[in-house]
């Protein structure tokens, strides 16, 4: 009798999981599709001025693969790059100057921002310093891009044309992350998949939608929209700064667009699981607003949606319960089917799709670890600088 009750509980859990997957498939903004790319655009009669702001802290390892691509932008208007060297100890600033001297191209200014005052998290103090320097040039647009991002030669041109044609105040592209090591193949495509599930790209650009998000590696921001939204001062406490910036712009009446990138790539390697673990756990609990009830709900939700289907297949096969196995298999099939387009976008084999429950379990552990680190007072971190501010989530709510 006890075994039958346990199997019945698994059957019901598998049925709920399947229902959840059918809802996600049909009603969560088509999050699983990967065709949200820069919209069709026309080139303007006159190209507006653009200033590029690059916050950098100990980035000497990646700059040779990223900065030359930025300096070599084929942009018909006036553009200038400001690299803000935020206390680097590896010669980031000197290397940037040397690369610019050898490369030529867009003019480059390298400046230190000084020590951040209390209340500023992550790279936002460096971004603020770069934006202040850029505003002296009175540009129409600001491109905020990370030091590990390599841009195709027409990247800036396409971003500006898309913003002007669509009337967007913020245009952001989710850079294609590096996928070479075993752990990168297992974890990285899922990172973008989960992000799109939380923030469906189609909803972000929809008028009247409250969904707002951006990808910090590539954000083109209209300068007057930044001033209207008080960027970055209004989000200075934010740990997940890109999402906070998009929310601030949208709340101030601006239009926001986010999609997957073609020709915008991160060159930062994550060869070991520990590297990826730190990338996720540094901000996972902040995403949950540092709330224990939200953490508990997230863990339960991840288990129900991602872990129950394979468990139901195993239990059904062991207990000889076809309904249990079939319900689990159906939910697992829908899960894998929604993940397949992201694997194709990352040019990965489709046999990785059924392994998504394994990856989801890793993310569950990373999220719990993020909460544990926060409780220990370690807080979020950016390039070795730690911020223990439990009130930071209030700025992101």
C-alpha cells in the first residue's frame, strides 16, 4: 500500500510537471525560440555621435581579443571609446593604450574612476565615471559594453540603425558566450535559456508590457533616456545592473529591446565548473530579492519542473507503472524540445537536450549556494570586489 501511495504521488507530480511545461511552451512569450535578433532597420541620413563606455578591472587576459574589434568599428559617424580602468593590478590600462597605438581606429581614452563611494555596487561606479566623461562630448547614444565582448565590424552601425528605425531608447544584445570546454557546453546554453524563460524577449519590446531586461555586455542607450531615467545613479545599489538599467529606462517611459546576438561574442573562458559556478552564484540570490520564501519557492519549482520528469520515468519503470513513466517522459520530451533551439543557436549537439535536468540541478545548487554566501555576509562580487548589502534588492524590485 505504501509503495502504491508513493507511485501515485509521483504520478500526480509528473502530471503537474507536464501541465507546467505545456503552459511554458505555449504561454511564456515563446521564450524558447531563438529568432529574436536585431530588427530590420534603415540607415539614417546622418549618423549620430556615439560614445562607448567600457568598464574594466583586471582584463589584460581578454583585451587583446576584444578591444581591437571595438576600435575597428566601421561606423560612419563620430564615435569614441572610454575605457575606465577600475583599479586593475594586471596592467589593463597600459595594455589598452598599447593596443590602441598599434591598432588605430576609433580614438581611445583610458581613465581611472577612483575608489567607489559607499552604496555603489559592481561595475556601476566605473560606468558612471565613463558616462560623465562621455557626456562632455554630448553624444546622442552611449554604448555600454564589457571588456570581454568582441564586436563584428558593423556591430555599432547595426545597433544605431536598429534603435533609430524602431524608436528604441535602449537596444541590447545577449552576447554569444564562449562554449568550448565540457562544462561550458553543459552550462552556458542553459544560462541563456533560463534567462529567456524569466524575461521572454518578445515581451520586453511589447508596448505596455512590464517585462524589462538587458544584457550588460552590449547595451546601446540613448543619452537623453539615460538622463531621464537617472542612469546609473538610480540603480547604483543593483547587483544585476543590466536588468535594473532596463527597468529604469522602461519606467521612465522609454522603449526597450533585447535579443540574441549575431556578431557580438564574449571571449571570456569558463573552463572549469567553479568558474561558471561563481558567475551564476554571485547574483542568483539577488535575483530572488534576498528572500528566503522566494528561494524556497524557486527550489521547489526547479525540482517540480526539471527534476520530476526523469524521476517519474525511473520510478514508473521500476514500479511497473506506465502512467507514471509516460507522464514523466512526455514532460521530459517537451522540456528537451524547448531547449533544442538554444543548443542549435550555440552550435551544440542535440543529444545535450535530454541532459537539461542535470544542468537544472546544478543551477539549483548554485542558487542555494548564492543564498548561503549571502547569509555568511559575503554578498555579491565583481572582479574580486565584494558587496554585502542586503538592501540592494530593493533597488531591483
